[in-house]
C-alpha cells in the first residue's frame, strides 16, 4: 500500500498498483508455485530421485553414532 502510493505520486500513474500485482502474480508467483508443487511431488512419490543429502533416509541415518558393544 505504501509503496504503490509512493509510486503513484512519483510516476503520476493510476495503474501502477495493477501493474505490480500482475508482474508479481504472473512472473514470480506461478513459477514459484510450480517449483514448490514439483518439490512436494518428488518427496511424496519419488524420494529415490533426491540427492543423498536431501533423501529422507540419507545422511541423517549416516550421522547417528553406531555403538559396537
């Protein structure tokens, strides 16, 4: 609200808020949502595709100490 008000006064344009919304929604929002959806899909359906550092049973199990008694 404050940024768009300042830009509206500076640029003397009433459509700057609409422009900022659509740029954010289309150029930033949609690709981000696709990347996040793919990330969740891989974790749920294909955990074997993950690199060892991100695998649910990967390095965390390697970091646990093994006691040989």
